[in-house]
């Protein structure tokens, strides 16, 4: 859905620049993928997780980017409707912010849990809105 580059939302005083697809391709997909791949267990054994302050901070920043992208998706004309789109976008923000908090605490299991909740939110939204 094109956002009408340069079309101003007078109520908020914002001028959307990127389309929904560009936000997904440039922010949501790469940053959420990093979140989803940050922690892995195989047969109950931890095989992948952030190590050191820099890696934990990078994970936190990626989660925050996804959280803020949820806000960007609420800015007209990107918002497709005022019901499920709003609910999914707000859930993306909330779930990604929880991942950021888990990363800040360096809590591997919380990153796995909240990352899974974020994944479920993305999947539900795609089920309704992703073009077939």
C-alpha cells in the first residue's frame, strides 16, 4: 500500500515518507529476524544467544526498532483500518518492547519467550493483511 509520499497528516503534524512495504523491508523484517534468531535451543541445549554487552545492546536496539515500526504503521495513510490493523500494530510495539526489556536484562529465556510472542503477533497480522 503506497503511503502517498509527502502527504501530510495534519492532525499529528507528521509527513509519512516510506510506504508500509518499505517499513517492513527496511526495519521490521531485518530487525525482527535478528530477534527471532537471537536465541536457540536444540534438544534442550542452548546453542545460540547473545554474548557480551555489545551483542545484548544490538539485540535491544533491533527490538526497539521493531517497536517503533509498530508506531509508524499507525500513521495515516499507512493504517489500513481502525480495528485489527491498530490492534496488531500496537501489539507489535508492546511485544517488541518486551524483547528489548529482556535483552536489557540479559535474560535469555525471556528473549526466547517474548520473541515468540512477537513472532505470533507478526504471523497473525500477516494472516489478515499480507497480500496473497
